[in-house]
C-alpha cells in the first residue's frame, strides 16, 4: 500500500522514478521495486522518500481506508 501511495504522490508532483532516486540517493530500480511492493521498505528509506515528496513519515505511513456507506451499516 505504501508503494502505491509513493507512486501516486510522485506522479502528483510530476517527478520520475529517476528524479526521486536522485533526490533520495536510492537507485531507480529500488524505487521501482518499492512502488511495486516487491521489497520491504526500511524506515530510513521511508524518511528519505517522505522528505523528497515533501510529507512527513507519518503521512506516508498512514493507511487510508475507504469505506462505502453500505459497509457502515
């Protein structure tokens, strides 16, 4: 879930995986694997990525649940 959130935020601010890699010091392939959830994200990577995206680690880690009105009944 965090990987897809990273991708959405990255696309929202219009930066490429290569740009994010350069901003964080991580490799482009590592960013891709994180976004696809093929690897576990370390806390240090979360700090680097959240800083590059301009959000807090808390915001990045927050899981947003979408509930439909019928699921509340």
